[in-house]
């Protein structure tokens, strides 16, 4: 039984499929889901501007996962 699931995503089709699977696993196992977003600021068509600070932080405490101790057994 999983207690937490970590999935890394980018803009690829493989990442979209992995995210769908991770959501399904987390939902059926009642596990915490952490999504790690990866992107590069230097693209082949030029640099990408960083996100505004207002979009990188959440104003809803419910949206922030609470750390849990790592199970020892």
C-alpha cells in the first residue's frame, strides 16, 4: 500500500500519462500526491519569463501538503 506518490511532469505526452496514473494510484490507495513540475527557462525559441511570484505561491493553506513522518516499518 502506498502512503505517498511523487510524479515529475513536464510538457511531454509521457508526463501527462504518468500524471494520470499517479492520480489513479493516489486516489485508490488514499495516498498523498506530490507533483514535481520541471521546466527549462531556455527553450529553442528563446528564454521563457519566470512566473510572477503571485502564481508560484498559494494563498490557500489547504492546497499545501502537510509534511508527515517517514514510516519506519
